């Protein structure tokens, strides 16, 4: 870019930003920008002061702790909320912003490039590593250590605990230590911030991981909403209990002090015939409460990733715990079936994974929903671990009529609604089968040039569905 054209480019960026803003949350970007710039200014002062103290360059203050971190209490940015919610202290904030700076304002770290004239090389004290293309200084854990502790060895030993995998920022996978060369000191790890956290601290968009072998789960959503759900009152009651727990568990556990006797989290098993709304209900609970629901297909998991499974599951549970996701284990029969059969190495391995999974489910402080078609296989030891077992029965005639109406959405012949009533009365179909029939009849209508869905096509579709289920009419 030529210097003269910067003015124009600014215009270009503004234009680009407006374009991007139509997709992202502009408010979050502006708020993050304000919070980050204050945090970076503070960091910069701390860093300069530590260099002055360390090199005895007439530092104006004695200790970096005389420079308090900015007060973010009134900031409404995702960054500020993260800092406040996690009650990050002085050291953690320095480490976090240091990890973020190369992504947002790399020049802030340029002072670390100064050479040690005695040896004509960079100061070992500063840590850091060379980038392949990045021109700025890339911090390592050592860099954070220098800024926070200078040459105070005792302090250094204390601050090292912040890089322990159990420390809050590491455990939540906000900070990442990477690029380790074996045999070198632990603090030579590069210090980075995870992709998802960076996204949250910049654009403010919640990062949604996608399916991979190390993240064997898929975010599920539905275009349907709560009003579309047709359930027997007893089932609806159980679903509402789950929602109430999610919204008010803090009151129950903390305020009422029941956390001594009740485990946190809620585990519920949905069972019943195919297409009765188990997956849909799980999805809608999340949508109603603004929580993401991740579906884990157990049948593929237990068999496919033997050996890796535990690690991947651990990853998934750790992430879910910090995000308040609802975990939805579909085809959960893989769990019940897998136990105790056979004695081959594979079987043993599967049993081990199941035991591990059950333990994680039991200890999970959030909501875990499992779904299966088979109730018979579930033993008592298993059901004891659940707060509720919810049976999703086949819908009765009234519920079927509602399902027909909602699914057709007024696109059927309306001359004689009695026919719809008859279909509902006569054919025992679950919601899933009804959607299949309507899809079939809609296609037929288009093919024959009809602009409404015809009863005769619905009947043919019903026939096909019943045959699929091994029934005839
Ligand atoms: N109770 C219901 N209320 C409204 N729609 C329903 C209901 N049950 C099923 N449906 C419709 O059928 C579709 C399939 O249902 P869903 O996937 O929830 O069934 P399921 O019980 O999870 O079945 P499976 O046991 O085969 O996994 C839904 O997306 C919805 O369109
Ligand atoms: Mg399902």
C-alpha cells in the first residue's frame, strides 16, 4: 500500500467495515475496541515500567502493582464481561492481554526487540519467538513472566502456577501454550489466545466449533418453535421442569443452600418410538433459554475413535462446561448395549469408554439429555443417575390432528376439514412420519400442477409410511 493512498484506504476500510457490520454485532466490536485499548494502554505502561525497573533506568515507581488495571466495571464489551465474570486479577489480565496484543496491536511489543549489547542478541529475559512472516514480537510464557516478575525469583515461582493446566484461563482454553520444543524450558511455550476467545474479544461473535474427530458434536437448531411442539401434558411438564432447573438452579443450589445435598447439573433420558419429538424437544429447550445444544452421536463415537475417544470426550465436556451448552447424546443405546458384552480387546476398550462417559455425565454441572428408542436395555444402575426419565409416547388422535394442521400450515385442500380429522383418527403416526407424508404429498402436488396438497396424495404417503414401519392398512 502506498502511503499517499492511506486516506482512501481508510475510506475503503470504513466501507468494508460497514459491509461486515451488516453481519456482525457492531456494538460488540466498538465496545471491545474501547475496552481493549484501555487494557492495552495499561499493559504498555506496566511493560515500560518493568523494563525501567529491571534495567535501573530511573523508574518513576517502585513496582508494577502501583499501576492498577483499568476499571472495566461500567464497560459492556464481551472482553470486559469476561474479565469481570472470571474475576481476573492483575497477573491474569496482563497475561491475557499479552496473548491478544500480537493479533490486534503488535507494535506494542516492539520494545522487546532491543538487543543486549553485551552479547549482540535478544535478551533471554524477554522470551519470545521468531515469526515466519509476522514482523512483530511473538510472546512466550517467559515474556509474561518478565513483565510480571522481573528478576524476583520468588514471585516468578508463584506466577508460574498461572500457566498450570488447572488455572482458570488455561482450563477454559482461553489461553493456549503451544509450539513446545521438547527438552526446552516450559516457559518457552508460545503464548496465544484460542481462536474462539479471540473472536469473542474482537468481533464479539460467539465462536461455534464444528464437527471434527477431536470435537465429535454438532450444533443442532430447528426452524420450529415452542408453539409447534405437540406433547402430552405429562411430557410437557417434564420438559418444563428441565427448563426451570436451568433457569433457577442457582437459586436452588446457592440461595437455598441445597448444593450440599444436590449434585449440580441435570440429567434426563428421553425414550420412546422414533419421530415422537425427542430431538426436537431437546433443541427447543436450548432455543427457549438461549443455550446452544450440541448433539453427540454415540453410535459412531464409541466404535470409531477407540483410544482417542476419552480425550475427545474430555475436550467436549470441558468446553461444554464453560459455555453452558446442553449436551444431547443421541442414539444413547450405544451406551447401554456396549457394557459387559464380550471380552475382546475392543469390547474392553468400549466398556472402559462407557464407564468414563458415564462418570463424566454424572459429574457434569450442566444439562445432559440422552435419547433412545429402547427403554428395555436401561438397567437400574443407569437410571439412578438420571433426574428424570421422560417417555415420549405415540401421539393420540387429538395430538395427531394438531400435528397434521401445524405441518400442513394451511397448504391443504380446505373444502372438507373433516377429512383431516379422519386421517388423524385413523392412522397412528408419529410427528416424524407425518412430516414425511406431507413432504411426499407436497412433491406430488407440485408434479401434478396442484397448488394445494391433496388428500389423495396424503393417503398414498400414509400408506408408504405404514409400510416402512412394517404395518399395512
Ligand atoms: N411432538 C412433536 N411435536 C411437533 N413436531 C414433532 C413432534 N414429534 C415429531 N415432530 C416432527 O417430526 C420431526 C422429527 O422428530 P424428532 O427428530 O424430534 O423425533 P425423535 O423422537 O428424535 O425420533 P428418533 O427416535 O427417530 O430420533 C420433527 O422435526 C418435527 O417436525
Ligand atoms: Mg431423534
